[in-house]
C-alpha cells in the first residue's frame, strides 16, 4: 500500500520533478490541512471511504495539495491516502497509446499534392510533467504530430516520399520525441500508413508504366526476330 501522506511508495521522482518541490502552503494552508485531518478523525468510521483511493497497475496519481505538487511525485499503483477538500487528484494512464494522424494534403518539394496519413504510438513516462506542463497531453501530442507530418513531408519530393518512408517515419519519431519531452511523453514509434496520389497523376504514371512495358516487349520481340 502506498502512503501518499508520507510520500512513500513508487513515484516518478527524477530530474524533471525537481522543479515541482513541495512548497510552503502558509498559515492559512496549514489551518485548512489541520481541519481536514481533524475531520478525518471525527468521522473515522466513514473516513476511509473518502481518504483512500486505488489506482491500477498501469496508472499513476498526481496529487495537488492546495494547488501544489505533493512531495514524492506521483503515487501508485495500489492504495494511497489523501486529504479530502485540500487534495486534488489527477490519474494518469501510463500505457502506450496510439492514434491516427488524419489524412493531410501536402504540397511536396516538386509541387505535387499528395494525401498522407500516419499512426503514432506514445506513452507518458513522467506523470507529473504531463499534468503540470501541458493542458491536455493527448490532444497536444496529436496536433503536434499533424503539423510535424506536414512540415517534414513538405521538404521532400514525391520520389523521396515513396521510397524513403521508413527514414521519414524514424525522423518524425525523433522530432516528436524531442518536442514532447517537456510534457513527460515518450514517442515510441511513428509509421506512415498511406500515400495517396491525385487521380490524374495515377493515370499518367500508369500510362507511362504501360508504355515502358510495351517498349520493352517490342525490344524483346526484335531480339528474337
């Protein structure tokens, strides 16, 4: 069992959490905390239902006491205690999350409009940073992935996009990982799913390929003749 009152148990304590050291709540804050503890003793038979919370194995609980991060970082998994009325709890899912980047219309370096979509896999590795440094970490990561995809493919030619999809995916993964690091996010993998060409370009490429096959067939026939 994790005792959040004593700061015991697993936490995300590390270099990133040093900036969120527990602050002095002042005299008024101390009075509120004392009243909350006193009420827990007064209503002891019922208090455990209001001061004990459980988080799953894949979750962490970030506790804000009077608006400040509790000492010890995130609590959980398991049981932990908190003070009603003065503690605010944010439960963070630490599992890998995937989302689809909506199809993006991109103008390539050689002035060809293509539609590209991708899938991103990420997980939260620092629960405290994901709560304190960004309003909605999932939405922010999703929007950043869209803009990164557009910006990165806008510097590539059509042939590079079609032939270097793995390199583009790796480069995008590194860029996203660096940008989301202050949010406590680890981008594990990025995959470019589909590259769709305009219909007229597809017909032109098909006609060119057919002409190439016809020319090759004629050369083979002439050689046998």
